[in-house]
C-alpha cells in the first residue's frame, strides 16, 4: 500500500526531522563556541617551585586571559612525570583537563617501562608545543676541565673514576647524558638521583664529573663559579653564553638535542577545542612581556602546529628507541651509590 501525503503535510512531517538532524550536526560546533565556560585544570607533571612548574604557571596566567576563563595549575609529580600524564589520559575529553609536561612521559616512558597505565601515543592528543629549552653539559669547576675534549682526556687519565649524574633513571636528562657518553666514547657510569637538586649537589661536591642540565637550573652555580659549561647540545650557541661552543663545533656533529614542553589533552578531545587552545598559545607567544618572562627562564616560546608536533614526538621516540635498544638504558638499572669526591686537578 502506498501512502501519498499532500505537500503541506509533507513539510510538516519533514521539518522536525530536519531540525533534529541539524541539532545533532551543530552540537560539536555549539560546544566549541561556548568553550571554555568554566575554569580549566592544567595538570603539571612536576613538583611546585621547579622550572617546569614556573614555566607552566607563567603560561597558565596568560592563557587564562586569552581564553576568558582561569587556567588552574594542579601539580601531579611522581613516577618520572607518569602520574600526571596518566591522570589526563583518563580524564573526560572536554578540554577542561589538560597536561603540561616535558617529554619524558610522552617519548620515553612506555618504551622503557611497558607496564605504565596509559598509552602516550593513543591516549593523549598533542595540542601544542609551548617552549623549547636548550640543554648543556656541565662539570664542577674543581675538575679542571673546560670543554668536551678535556673531559675525554680526563676519563682516559682516570679510568673507572668518571661518573655522570641525572635526576633519575629514564629522565630525558639521563638519556641526553647517555647520548653524550656514547658520542664521546668515554668510560663513565650513571648515578641516578631523586631529582635535579640532589644530582647537582653531588656534582658540585665532585662526586660526579659531569651532568646534562638546563641552563636555568645551573645559572646561579655557573655565575658563582661552582660549575663550568663544557658545551651546549643545541644546534646554535646560546645567546646567554655566546662563548660556549656547541657539541657540533666541538667535533660531534651527531650530538644535538633539546628539551621541550607541550600541552596535551585526552585523545578524543574535539579538534575545534584543541585548535582554540593552540590559537590562544600562539597569541600569548606574540606578547613581548611573556617572551621576556620565558627567556628569563632559559626557554624560548613556540607554538608548533599539531602535525609538526606529532612529527617531533616521533623523531624523539625513534632516537630514544635506538638508545634503549643499544642496551645502554634500562628501567631495571641498579642505582649506584654516590661515589667519593674526586681530588681536584
């Protein structure tokens, strides 16, 4: 049986259906346009007071001004930054819980510790790269070495007496230092600590002989003569230390790496929301006052597009995979006790 409706009745029947279909299609757009309607939580995978926390709070304040809602920092340190990352990976994908982190829980954690509770590739969305930080090789002034060549010579003259410290096994500065060890082909052992502070104290005391660090974390020690910079691992010299050569200039063209920070969201966050956050970060970066704040922290602001950010993450994951596969890095590494201080030269 075929039913034939008058044209007027057909319009009456179709109108609610069209309105319903439009409402379904428009819902994400409406939500994106109303975002954010309440404060945003920025989970920082580091303790309060450190460089990561300070840089996050500097950005959060400016970001809140651009988005029209407070961006509240919530510190979730621990497990080499994995605790904060796991919390955001499990959060509702509505743009109101974001992660601010260095790269360790994104590029290293799952490759070194397969039992972590989140998948950094599939559970977290790279929203925007926010800052890049150069890293440098430092040594205690008492050691008497001034560059990488002299560090190599020291290790040859003092076999089995050279150690490098790090903030902990699997921390990116640990892997950076292992890159240095391999590039210089020196005999040195790793001493992991619970954070950069204790590692620096033993470095200054001469219990370890070198370390990879961010310039901001050692600025005071350098200015007061306790530490000396042997090289920077960036491609270019640092404006703050223009006389310090790069590792490339020192004869190690393959030895380049930098630390970075970025904002991540739960994987299913709407593209319109992540794009809005990215746009706001780009606007913040154009503010000269913010640029100076970040520069004073030893960083440079960036706002890398999502596709480029994903490629950067893939590049670093490949680098760390090669290092881990070489057998030089292991999560089951037995921590060494701090060695005795070496005599000054």
